[in-house]
């Protein structure tokens, strides 16, 4: 067994892990970022959509990452009613080339001083007296152990780092979105419009999305709840939609995966270790989006990890939970309430909501205005929804 020593060991080079590694390295820590796949950023299991404003909180956006800049959302309701909303500059939505994006995030971590290793498969954590003190991994046919003052688990939705460290990471099946997505060429899409479809004819207890990636190419995906009484699988819902809407589509890539829409865990940390990104279920529980919250959690954990190394205090990891909740968790609590209300509503109630949206004249239909209009009729929700979406 080859033994190594770093201040910080990060498991997984997705957006959360690379952000954590960069933040820790920038604070002067020696960092080892371990990724099991041969290639950072591949395979891509993502719709690749992100609000520009949220991305810019972390990095300067490189134009080469952008496959499409979306300025409108089109929403289709349960009975096929459709509404198109202008997003305005504050809500510009980008469809990324995640392969390039993830790659660059790992490169930024390396430029900040982190050592990045791919084909490095982490298979356990090391513990001393209940404190996590490192990880073991397989690299180029060799067994290795890295001792670290802080370990950050950023190993995605199938995370095992948390379980090894004794953190309960299981998610109720109903809250685990089952997703299927294709990147389809030869599809008739407007490259400035992202389309969402709701209701039991498209994606029961979930939604279907069409995210343009340029002219005549799009990510078309569906996420449905993992409840036992699901009538069709996510893939079947997707195939049905593709047959009806895009009969000439050619499929370039296909992915399947889980989205933990569970609003976090009871705890994200134990002495010596923090969980970030999908590993910590840091996903927007309404939409399933996890890129921005993963990067935010990663950056917080990276800073704490550097301080753990400086002060030799493994218990500092426990600060992560409160800091994450203050920054993002409270907002996800709100999204969770909106989600539960939305998915427990009957199709008739959703239709009523669409009808309220449609009362706003077409030339005035911005996301903000239709939500304001609908909330004027349901003032109880005003404070919460406004705070979440428009602050
Ligand atoms: C179909 C689908 C569509 C989605 N669409 C969107 C979207 O449009 N917008 C959005 O914001 N989010 C979306 N998401 C969610 C988003 O993809 C995730 O939230 C995001 O990738 C989480 O980043 P992460 O860094 O936590 O994990 P990941 O990106 O999953 O990275 C984890 C990394 O850890 C590595 N790893 C795992 N185990 C080990 C190990 N034992 N040793 C070493 N390395 C390991 C993996 O190989 C991987 O590279 C979607 C998810 C799915 C499934």
C-alpha cells in the first residue's frame, strides 16, 4: 500500500468536487482530487441547464461552455395549454456543454494548486477513533491510502463516501427522481426557448424538458418520481414523447440517472468529513437542478477544509451544516414546500394556475409578472415564493 499525505482529499471531480478542491487550494491547502472515471466530465448525466446569474457567482462564464442561451421558457400544462414567458436578462438560462465545463472546473482546481488524478477509484474512508482521517483508493493497479486533515465526499448521487463515514444518505424512493434523457438531432426547436411539460400525460409527479443545444439539436429528458405505483418508466415516457413530437429525431447520446429531490440530509458532516453536491442531496427539490448548489456547497466545504488543516481541528467539519443551510438550505426548504403543493394539486388546480398565467396579456408575460399575478389571487404564498424566486 502506497501511503500519501495531503491536507485535503476530495472524492469526485464533478462541479461540487472541483469547486471544493479549488476553494481549499486557494486557501493554501495541499489538495488531492480523486476521480474514478478516465475523463473528467464524461459521461454527462445532465440536462445541462443553469441560470447564468447563479453560475457567475462562482466562475467567469466561458462562451465555449455555452451550447444555447435561453431567453424564454415555454410551459405546457396537463391539458396541453401552453404559455411562453420572457425571462429577461436576470433570468437568462444557459444550456452548457458540461463535458467542457466540468473539465475546466477541474483545470481551475489544478491551476489553484490541487493535484487531480483520474482513474482513481476510492473504495473506503480511513477512521481513527471515530474521526475520518483519509481514504483508500485504487490507482493504476496500485492500492493507495491518503491521509488528510479533511475529506470531502463529492461522489455524486450514488455516493458511498457518506455511508462509509456513517452518514445516513438513503432517500425515500418517492423523492428520488428517475430520469432519462437523450441528446437528439434533427429536432424542430427554437434555440432560445427551453420547454417544460407537466401533467400525467407527460411525466406524472415530475416534468419533461426540451433544452435546445443549438439549431435542430436538444436535450430531451424526463424525470418522474420513483414511487412504486408508477405506470411507466422514465424511458417509456420519453419514448412516447419523442415518437409524438419529434418523429424524425436521431439519438446521439442517451443517459439515465437519479435526481435526489430530497432537500438534503439530516446531517452532512462528521468529524473529518463533509458531503457536498448530489452526495449531500444538495439539489433543488423542485427542479432537480444541482449544478449551482453543488458548487456553492463545494466552495463552503473547501474553505472549511483548509481551516481544518491549518488548525488541526477535525470537528470544524461540523460547521459545514449550518453554513450550507444559511446559504442554500433555507431556500431549498421553500422549494420543497412549493414542490409538495404543486405535486399534490389535482390536474384541475394546475389548469386553474395555467388559466391565471394566461390572464396576463401575451406582450407582458414575463416569469415575474405571471407569478405575481397568480400570487395576487393566492396571497398566502406571496411571501415565500417571492423570497425564493426573486430576491
Ligand atoms: C438526467 C439528469 C438531468 C439533469 N439536469 C440538470 C440540469 O439541467 N441542471 C442542473 O443544475 N442539474 C441537473 N441535473 C443534476 C446534476 O447533474 C447534478 O446535480 C450535478 O452533476 C451534481 O454535481 P456533483 O459534483 O455533486 O456530482 P457529479 O457531477 O455526479 O460528480 C460526481 C463525480 O464523482 C465521481 N465518483 C463517484 N464515485 C467515486 C469514487 N468512488 N471514487 C472517485 N470518484 C468517484 C463520479 O465519477 C463523478 O465524476 C440532472 C441530473 C440528471 C440525472
